C-alpha cells in the first residue's frame, strides 16, 4: 500500500462520514481535522477505529496526538511509518 492510497482512503472516509453535510468544503491534506471543525472528540475515535480496521495499525493511547492524526497527511505518514517499521502492533 502506498501513501497515496492511504490518503485516498482517509479522504473518502472523512468525506463520507464528516463532510457529507458540507459538500463545498475544500479539505487539503494539511488541514487540521479538529481545528477546522471537521472532527470532534468522538469523531477522533471513529478515525482511530477506521485506521485500525483499514490499515492494520493499532493506535496506542500515546499516539493520539495532533502530530499523528491531526491531518490527512499526518495520518498517512503515521500509517506508513508503522507499516514500514514492521510494528508488532500492525496486523
């Protein structure tokens, strides 16, 4: 799986689950999901669940940070790093 594929899946998930009522919202890979009001605290849990199910990466409590899951770019980088490192938590 490539970083572009991770980005595409994440964008589709965010569009379908959080932006369906805001079709004109232009989301870039660098936009803060929480800072832009796209995802709230409950939404973060949905995003984490999606990451774990789709990419086989178990997101630890310490990893739930803006740097790791704050933007589409951050999520893709986080997923790719954990998959490339052969993280034992990766399914």
